[in-house]
C-alpha cells in the first residue's frame, strides 16, 4: 500500500525504474492565438516500461543548444529527467510530415552497430517514449475490448514480429507489420493538440489534451520525407547501410467540452481499474468484519466473563477455587516484564512511528488533491520532507524506555536504508543511467539527514528519555514465571506466520497497481482507494495481533512484545514473496545490474513495510494488554 508507493522514501528514490527515453515537454500553461507555443518541447527522460536500465542513450533526435528545465527533489528521486526536444511548432499552425532529423547507420562500424543493436533490444523489451506538453502527458489512445478506449501516457519506440510470424506488442495494430524476424521502428508521430478558448480573457487558449498516434514510414526520399511508402523495417539479420528519417505532423482541434480543471479525466477514466479497486475494497472489508466480529466476541463475552470471574475471587471464590484458576490473569506479574533486546525493539518502534505519521499526512494531502499526478514529483517530495521533519516523534518513541542509554538510540534503520540506497546509486552511476541521482542531490539528501533529521531525532530521544516511564497497571514480579509447554498452535512461529496472512489479503490487489506504477511507469492516481486500504490495513493488523495476543496470554505465555511486532510485521515477508512473483511473471528485466537494482529497492520497501506494520501490531497489543490488566483485581 502506500508504503509501497512511498516505500523507499529517503532512499526509495530508488523507485525510479532506471531508464531513459525521449519525450516532449511543453511548459506553457496558456496559449495565445498569435503567440508561439513554447519554442521547445522538452524531452522527458523518464522510466521506460518493463526495464530498469539504460546503459547509454538511444540514438534519437536530440538538441543540445537549449537549457534543460529544472526538476524538483521528487522528480530527481524518481529518475524523471526532462530534456529539451527538437520537436517545434506554432499554435494553430498545422504541420504535415515535417522532418526532425535523419539517422544513418553502417553495421560495419562498431559504434553504429551498437546503436542499432541497442535500438532493437529496446523494441524487443517494449521500451516506450514518454512525452509531456504543458505538463500533460502526450497519450496514445487506442480501442480495446468492449468498444472502450484506452489512453496510454506513452508509446513504444517500435515493435517486433517473431521468427514464427507472431506480432508482439504494438505490431498487432498494423496488418502491414508481417515480415518474420523483423523490427518496425515508429519514426513518425501524428500529434493532435486539443484546446479551448478561455472566456473573459483576451485572445487566450488553454491546452486540455495532447494525443498522438505512432506510425512507421520508410519515406520515399529520406532527405525530403513525404510520409509515404511502406513501414520502416529492420530485419534482425540486416547488415549494410540504413537511414531512418524521423518526422512528425501536428494539428490543433478546438474542444469546448473539456474544462481546464478536468483535463486529466480522459486519461484516468480510460484506465479499467475502478471495478477491480471496488472488489479489492469489498474483499478487505469482509476480512475486517470477520476480524472485528472475532475481537468483539472475545472482548464482550470471553473477556467479560474472565474479568467477572477473576474479580469474584476476593469475596466469593474459595482458596481451593482460586488455586484452580488458569489463563491470562496468572501471568499478571510478568506481562510487563521488559523484553529481550529491548533497545532494538525501541529503535524499530521509533522508525515505525515516523513512517506511520509520514504516510498518514502524505495520503491525507493526496486525497485532497494537492499531490495529484499533474504536480510532478510532489508525492515523493512531500514524503521526503515529512520524513526528515518527523525525526522528533521517532526519537521520542525510541528513547522512552528508561532502561536504555541515550547514545544507543539514533537513526539505526535510516543508516541501513541509506547504505542500500547508496549502493544502488553506485550501480546506476557505473552503468551510466540517467536515473542515477546527481552528486549534488546526494549531498543535499545527506545534508537534510545530518543537519535536520538526526538532530531532531536526538531532541526527541532526549525528551523521551527524560519523561517519566509509563506506569503499568500491575507490578512485575522479581522472579520470572515459568512458561508451561506450548502446543503447536500457541508457539511463536506458527502464530507469527499466520498473523501476516489476513493483513496481506487486504492489500495484495492494491499492491499490484502500486508495483505497476513503480516499475512499469503506469500512472497511479487512486489515492482515495489507497487511503481506504491504508485504514483497513491498520485495523486488520491491530485486530489480528490482538486476537493472537489473547490466545497466547491464555496459554500463559507472557512474551508478547516481540511477538506482537513480528506477527503483523510478517506481512512484509508476504509482500517480499509477492514482489519476487511479480518480477518473474510481469517484468522483462534482463541483466545482472537491473536485477540487483530491483531486489535492492524491493528490500528497502519490505524493510519499511515491516517497520510500519510491526509498529501497528505492537501498539495495538500494548493497548489491549494494558486495558485488560487495568480492570482486573490483583492482590
């Protein structure tokens, strides 16, 4: 869930599926009938679908003379690089088959052959261009089943027909793509700009949609392209000289039906996810209702009977009856005994608290529309800033145990995450990927961490250390009570393994869409659904942990602290298993470096998810144990 959307946070800049491609970026919010449309169309060097790494740039048309626009912290962390583009046009001026550049190759030259091989590899892996105009993605809209239209915020650089004659990916859209073992390059685009005239403003117009259709033309004359002839093909065994001419056409269409505020709707409405999302929500609600019923039955019936029976011991029950008592009351003198490795647990709880607050606030703002897809990089920027500023509550929770020394409570988990992130970034640098974080940005992240987050963490830890310890409702005995032999189902490991199943069942559908948005560069916008799933996950983790905690206390096992943390935290293990399944079943990632990057970033996400869910389980169980022992009479 959100964790995964956020997950890597300070280091999960990792989320940038490490690749590079070309696209348009037109940074002009308002169009005037007599003014040029922003002279340049910046290329969005962003994620390429289904692959992580670009070892060097594709040999597409480029322009070096213009300054590239700046990106915010979130865009840098996600690996989104906006570059200027040679595609230029004027408002309301129709363009037909305008040449951009011509690329010449000779397979006898090693450099040209490397460019062609890399281009073919990109087409084989379905690499895609991602262009933006006026902060709007240039979409490729095509018909799908049931007469619906799907608008993809990207288009492939080409496609491939297998040796068996089976067209792959975008090759199915054109019956002319039929030669066996052949690549077809999309070297022409028909761009359609939809706009509406702004009322009450002088001769103004606004862009409300940008659509395009990729095409392949061999061009009768590459030097004077005419967008005629057959498709631009490249046989897999081709050798010799080859020229590829890149062209484009532009037309402007006035659209009075689309308002500026709803210009993204046509993209979002075409995504067939809403019904599945409601199914996911209903599935999660059924699990929550089941758990709530179980917890309610325990609280209202079993616990009520237990408390009433235990409280009668002083007045009605005889000594012999008292000696026959069993269950959770018998461990009242040990239930609040400090756990082993309490320092590590307190650090985990501090980090988990920091993650929980950060996610809640970020999701809340996202639901209000402040972090919409139109505001590029805002989600990650908000998450990172909140993470840095929330060091105080993390330190306070981690330092609240009076048995721990102040010097042992700093930012242990942040160090682990940052080390993982730094190693991943080194790999990106080594492979020459545009998704590698620049050295200056890395220094800025370190400055945020050392100059803001770490001091705030120590301040929180200081106040937590100075605060009076929590007063427990019952005293702790000096001699630990012996725990009776446990049955298989009341042992720690089976309970921990079973405890993560139900929380994972609430999120696994949402998880699919989040992983798609991260690794397949698909747009994620359903923050309302995500917030509901977030609340459901919190409730499910709490109730599942309370349920198992009660069963263990009834079995006279009072070691609940670590078990409650690990029970709900085990959801992260199921997430990790699902991520491995997703890697092998949904992605086409090749190369050792790309594989290491995927699993390195996935481990960061799993760690953060583990801390988040574990913290929820611990505090839910702590509340439950404190509550039940505060209402029972103890001599």
